[in-house]
């Protein structure tokens, strides 16, 4: 049986060097390959002209250059770009396993919103990603999303990364942290750790393990409710840990990392967006070094929630600020292509389909 090929984008100079030496090639081959991959954006061994023919053949036989197939590419009116990537494996229905990733442009930044799992095991009642779960993404596949988004025409260098796509990153912690090391490394994507954010629904034991991670990345807690009773109604995993237990783990994370935590609060019209909820949230937020990101719920067909009124959102923010809580309203980007927060799906599309700015299918 032939050996399983490793994902090239999950490798470091040292791991490539070790593999090269084992195959009878010099260690410097590792540095040569990562320069091609990250400085020149080249994944094809045949294009790596300073490698010998035998080295290129070995590289092609041993490593998978890119594992995903872009089966949908959508551009929103605000410039947000969403890719649907199909992986080689299939689910129980015979459909390719697929994940989505998003590039969000701003004046001085290009943010990659990436997935860590195929679907999501948490199953939040308001989120499209929780409609199914088929497993973890490998290190190479997590990194591949950033590599692909950064090489789309007109995008340029990715400056920020948020693990806010499909999946619970801390449930895939080894792959998440290994991917962050590659994205942060000077020989890799070279993205500052302070520009990388990991979002979690809040599993205390996983937060404590993550606190031992050596890079000073940002942590965002998907709180979404100011009390346990309300939270359990929308987040199934809230049954496993109370807000008090999660905040205690977050305080330990802050003590070790020194990084302020962002509390993400999704406003669901008529459910958790009332003034009394804002006052209760202010009390929660002031229990640790944190800031609050308010997020309007983005429509997901078939889900029993409403997008909150703009007036309710601003009133909610005012109540928090009046109580000394640093609060911002996150802009919803890419809503017209279902690329905004909570809209990423575990879905598939015909391999020949590409979507125009208006969302109409066109033949590739």
C-alpha cells in the first residue's frame, strides 16, 4: 500500500528537512521549498526550478500540494469573497465534505475568516454551520484556506486571521495551534500573533489548555446570552459548563496571556436584546478584562429568529457603555452571499458553478 501523502501546507522547514534527509536529500531542501510556497506562492513542484528533477519528483510523490477543490466562489457587493472548498472525502450521502472560508476587505487590512472543522459539533440554534458535523480539518487544510484567499486576484497579502468560520477551534486544538504557528512564522504567512483571533463557545478545560499556547493570540468567547438559562436555549454545549465556570477559565487565560478577551454577543430580535439583558451582560463583562462585540443576527432560512432593530442594537450598546463596558457593533459583511457571521453552511455545489457579484450562477 502506498504511503499517505502529507499536506504540503502543513509542513515546516524542519519537518521538510527531516523528510528530505530520510529520502537521501540535503536538509536545505526544507528551506528551499518553504520559500517557494510562502514567498512566491508556488505549490507545484515542477515550477520549483532550483530543485533537481529527482527532488521535484520526490516532493510530488510525498506531499499533496493542495487538497481542496474550489466549487463555489462568491463576491459580495461590499467586496467580501467566499470560497466553498470540497475535500477529497465524502459524507454518508456520497457528497464531498466541504467547508467555507471568507476574505473580508477593509481599507488597511485583509482578514481571512477560516474554518477548523467540517460543519460544527456545537449545534447552536441560530447558526447555519451547526446543521451537521463530519470531522476535523487537518493542519494543512486549515492553512490552505488562508493560502487560497491570499492568492485570489486583487486580494493581496492576508493581514489578519479569525477562526470564526465553521467549527469549534478548541475542539480541534492540536491542529488549530499547529496551523497558527505556520500562519505566524516568519518563514510562513508571517501574520502577527496579535492579528490572529480564535473564537470559542467556551469549554473551560480547552480554554485552560489553550492558555498554555506560547503565542499571544486573541481569544473571543461566543457568549450570546447574559445568563445560563437563556444560553442553554440557544447553545446546546451550554449544558456542559456554566457562565461562571467559563469566566473562571477565561480569567486564567488572561493571567497567563495578558490578552484582553472579547465577548461576542449575537443579538436575536426579541430574545436576548432587551435592556434588562444589556444590564445583565454589563455585570458579566465587568468580571474580567474584556470588551464586547455586538453582532446583529444574520438571516438563516428556516431558523426561528429575527434580525434585531437598529434602534434596539444602539440602545443595547448605550446601556453597556454607560456602565463602563468597552462595546462595539460589528459590521455585517457579506450578508448578500451568506458569508456573514452565522451564515456559513455545511453545503455543496456543482463543481462547474461559479457565482457572479449578484449571486447568479454562471458556467466556469
